[in-house]
């Protein structure tokens, strides 16, 4: 008979431990995730504000159209523009022609396939 209460006690301890683990994972992790999400949103807002200052309307439209087709590449271009603006190497705003040349420079080498028919 002494074995039966021990099993009940073990089960109760297991339940308490599981509840503690759930609270630690759910409660603490949620606050951290919210803080990280808020920080990410703030960084994104700062980046967008900097891009608005550094790019003319035409350049911003061109970058947005690139973002629709190649989001990863557009993100890389945005990072490059932000880095240029923050370092002070940017004279004036980037217009559409400068954006075209910047996109051309940063574009990954495209592979060409020449098929010759015999």
C-alpha cells in the first residue's frame, strides 16, 4: 500500500514540473519575442526613413519594382544604400539613373547559355 501514494505523489510532481516548464517557455519567451519584434520594427522604420532621404521618387519606384520580383536582391541593395548614407559617402540623393547603375553593379553575374545548332 505504501507504493500507491508514492505513484500519486510522483504524478503530482510531474504535473507541477510540466506547468513550470510551460510557464518558463511561454511566459518568458513571449516577452522576449515581443521585444525583439519591436526592435526589428524600429530598425525597419529607421531604414525606410533613411531610404526616403537618400532616394528620389524615381529611384524608390525602381527599387520597389525590383523588390517585387527579387526581394532578396532588393534587400541587399537597400542595405548598400543605407551603408553609403550612414558612412557619409553619399553626395545628394540617388536618382533613377544612379539606381540603375547601382543595380547593375550589385546584380549577381548572370549565366549565359549560348546554344549553337548544327
